[in-house]
C-alpha cells in the first residue's frame, strides 16, 4: 500500500513537471514568434530605406547642378543711356559713352569712358540699343578686352525713326573692360536718344 502511494506521488510530480515544461515551451514559442516578427519588420525597414536612398540618388543624377548664389554684396549690374544729346555722324571706332547712369550696382560701369570693368571672372549678359532717325546707317560693336564679340547694324531712310538691339552672353575675366564703339566701316547720320526712345547700354553678371 505504501509503495502504491509513493508511485502516485511520483506520477503527480512528473505530470506537474510536464505541465511546467509545456508551459515553458509555449512561452518560449510565443517569444520566438515575436522575435521573428520583429526581425521581419526590421528587414522590411532596411529594404525600404535602401530603396529610398537609391531612388534619391537616381533622382539627383538628373537634377541640374546648383547654380552658385550671388549675394547682394557681389552683384554686378548697370544700365545707362544717352541723356539729352545726339551723336552727330560719329566716326569709325568712336567709343559710345552712355552718360546717364540709372543703375550701377558695384560701381563697375564708368560713364566717362563708357567702359564696364568686370569685378570678377564669370558669365555676363550685355545688351544695347541704338536709335536713329532719317537717312542714317551705323554698325556698332561690343568689345571685351578689345576683342570683338558682337555687333548690330541699322540703316534708316528719310522720315524713318527706328532702333536696333544687340545681346550677347560672354565670359569676361576679372579686370577686363567691356565697351561699345562704332565699326571701322562707313557710318552716316546721327545716333539719337530722346525721352520717347533711348539709346542705351545694359549689363549684368550671371555667375
């Protein structure tokens, strides 16, 4: 009888151990499942980050390079015109000195000589307008460091009032001068500048 009782006690202990073992296995199984889920989420996050990074790199390959900014302190720009005088029958290679300065950011345009001195090397835009009346014909040239880079020509008939405009985009080295002059070919008549239409010279830096 005593032996049977001891056997029952041993069986109950074994059963309790088995139940505890099953419970431990169940808990561990849930923990493993959670770890696997976290691992999958982490892999998905990494894959998404890699995809977004590669996409951004691909987009940046097609973006235009950033243009260097120009602060107000280093802007170069000017606008000047002939104020109240005509230039009667200017001769060949006559430098055109636009005396009325409206804009001169940086003070790089010099109205006494009609010359713009580049404050730094870079790209610049220059545009000029020449107005004539009556029987006139003139060719004007834009020079950079005494080198020809652009020109305009206009010929007007009697009682005809007209103008011509030229524009160039050119690299100018620091310290080089830019000016307008008449060409070394036959010119005739007056270059005029009146309130209803000015002969003018404009320039500004791009970069």
